[in-house]
C-alpha cells in the first residue's frame, strides 16, 4: 500500500507548484487528493498542468474530489445537474491522471451530504442513487477512471450490506469502494468492537476496494451517545486490522489521511507509520523523511 493525504494542497489547482509537491513528499506521502470545485467549468490546461507539476515532483493524484449536486435529491432537475457534474468530473479526473473519482452518496438533509435524515435509507432514496450512479458510471467507463463510492452511518449507504447491494445493483466494474471504517461507526456496540466492524466491511466489500481514508474517533463521556473524530492513532479504531486487510485486498492502493488541518498531519503520519510497523507492514515507494 502507498501513503496518501487529503490535505497539504491548495483548493485551486492553479496554485499547485513544485513546492507543493516537495512539501507533500517531505511529509512522507506520494499521493494526494485534488479538488474539482466547478466540474462543468473546468479547464483542461489547468488540470493537465497540475498533473505534470505533481508527477514531476514524485506525487500521484490518488483521488479527484469533485463538488456536485446530491444524487438523491427529490428534485429531478437538481439530480440531473449532479449527474452532469459527476460525468464531467470523470473527464477532469482523466486530465489529472487520477486513480479514481471520489463519490459521496449525499443526503436529504439540506445541512450537507454527510448529515442524517429519516428518509436517507428509504427505498425511493436508494433507487434515485442507483439510477444516478448508473448514468455517471457510463462516463467513468468511457474515461477509464473508476468511481470510488463511500458510505457512512448517517448516509443512505449506512451499512456495509447496503453499500454492497447498491454496487451490485449498478452492476459496473467502473463503480468501486472507498474504505473508511470510522464512517460506519453508528453505535457503542460498533465503537467498542471496531475489529468486528472492520472485518465485516472487508468481508462484504473487499473485492470492490481501490482506495482508503484513514482517521480515528473516540466516545465522549456524556449522558447521550456522542462520538467525535480525534487524531489518528489516539482513538478506538483497530487500525492494524484495517491496514492488514487493506494490504491483502489492495496492495497497490493509497491509504489517505484525512479530516485534519495541515499542521496536525505530520503527527498523524508519524502515528500511522508506527501502526504500520506494529502490524508488520511497509509502505511501497515511500519517500525518506
């Protein structure tokens, strides 16, 4: 597996420089996420230049992360916009030489795509998601860049089983899975038995995994159940099992630290390296730091 990061990058690809790539490698990473803020307005020259600059600095675009309208929205016009944006993102990802296009399932909650709603897992919601993904994956197949679908307890894809069912319903090799076990922690039973959760995810979805996000979480000491993310390596997630299983199913894939401000990423990488060592694993082609 290879070390990557969601961070250490400017939001505007025009601002990516040789110094950007050098900074990424200085922290021990060889893969990054590049944002696509406005897929329909993306300029080919801008993204091809970003690809060259990163490549020349020894950094791959592991994942392209576009903005797009949620695919589960009840309004057909907004869904259609989201489909067009994601289809265009597949083209932009090809310009970037990206390993995949990151796909959020979205939410019916107007507060954002990673927020709960009582109708998120209704059949009608899932049918809209499947229909949208079937349209988008045609572009992914044409461009040769797979979609990398993620799920989580607050989303329409709230369980490993539901993710599997949606991927199988879409029925395309162009739709794969982004492994992120923390997203699926939905109860104290999950929180205190993360090894079981991790193994369940890999048992059901391992054949679809092409990339991973790595982070950590803790349970707060409150009357009502409350969990929050924390620095990687300081929480409850069984990272060793997570990494060993990833190495087995996706030995050339990127494991990407995410959800941290840039100043906390170096410590998270040191913690991740220590976990890798305890697990008896080694990075592929990692830069010296």
